[in-house]
């Protein structure tokens, strides 16, 4: 099951909701085992079950000190809010089977570019197209912001790791989101991205983030495999990129043309979080591309 949490609706009003994609079966080793008919839970029952599980987890996190409250809030106020939420009706909509799994277009960005390419390598026949946005797989084109991390890769001592940990803070998150974008674009990047993100970072989550960053060296060994997949399978590819990115500058985008010479490359005047500043431009290019190669 894949879950994605959205905080805004299609009309751009505040509307927190969760999308779930449930497979009709699962893997047992390398063997696919199909689910029995009628395996989905009825909508009304699922609404009550999800509400109960979600609120139970929130209450447990609050009791355990893992839920960071807004400034000025006491635990009692949070309890009252959770009780009010529990009385509300939670809407659940169950859609029909998604039958297009045999030919999907994959959006690759940041860490997701490597995860998506690993999935593509495993099931190349299911990939109809790729859309790549600021996701690096060429070691010789890593940007200057990787310098500290590369220093750790060369000398992975406890002291060097502690230095990485110092960057896991609210100011570090802000720097990650603003990155190297020019000043006139900063006002398009909402502070919510780090202001709401950081309060969720418990000590355990900060440690997980640190281990994820420190473990990126292992991913470098996959870079040649990603490149080989692109050369051998040459899927239709749209590269849309924000070159104002200290991690993945313009050269990281152009490097894809080594293995995908027919790919479409668009460099926009943005940075790593291109969708925050150039959403309309990216969507227009995606629609045009997918309309031509993925019908």
C-alpha cells in the first residue's frame, strides 16, 4: 500500500487528506500472490477504522512527548482538539481498479529519482516515460553543496558525522529549501516548508535523517547502473530542471544527454524546488510531453 498526504485540494484550498493506492495482492518472495475477491474494506467501515487508528496514534504520540505542539499550546488544548476531531465525520472515497499499471510515466526528483530508477530497472517493461527534475545520477556533476558530504565520504569518522548532524536543524532545513535561488524567487517559496517541517523532527527522526544523509555514499555505486538502464532502455524522457541548485546545477541536467541524446531538456530560471516557483511552466511542459508520448 502506498500513501500520500496532501494538505491542499485541487482548488488550492486548505484540505488535508490522504491518498492510498492498495495493490490487489502482494509479493511472497519473488512470487506475486493475488488477493481474494472483495478484499477492500467498505467505505463507511474504513472511515471509522481509519479515524480510530489515526487518533489513537496521535494521542499516543502526545502522551509520549513525540508530538511537538505549536508555540503557546498546552497538552490540554491539544486533547480538546483531538476530541473535537473524533466527533467529525471522516470522508472516505473508494475508487475503482487502476488498470494502467503496465505503462506508467515516472516523475523523478531528488531522492525519488534514485528510488524510481531502481524500480524502473526491476520492471523496465512497465515504464512508458520518464520526467526528470533535479535528480542527480552523475558523480562528476555533483554541485558545490556536496562538498561537506564528500568530505565525510572520504573520512567517515565520528567527528565528521557529528559535523553533518549540526546541519539537521531549522536553519539547515531553510537553507535546503532556498538553496541557491536568486533573491527575487525567494518570496515564491513559502516558509511553511521548513517552519512546519522542523517541529515534526523528534530526536529519533533527526537521527534517521542523519543516517539517510550519511548513507548516500552507498547510492553512488548505483549511478553506473542507472546510466546503463537509460542507455539500454532509452525511455521517452522529459528533463525539466532548475539550475539554481547548489547540489544539482545545470551540468547535472545536461549529463543525462550522454545516455539519452533524444531527451527533451528544459532549463527554467529556478532552483531545486522548481514546482514551488514555476509550477505552471513545468505542468505545461509535462502535459505537452505526455500528450505526445504517453496516451
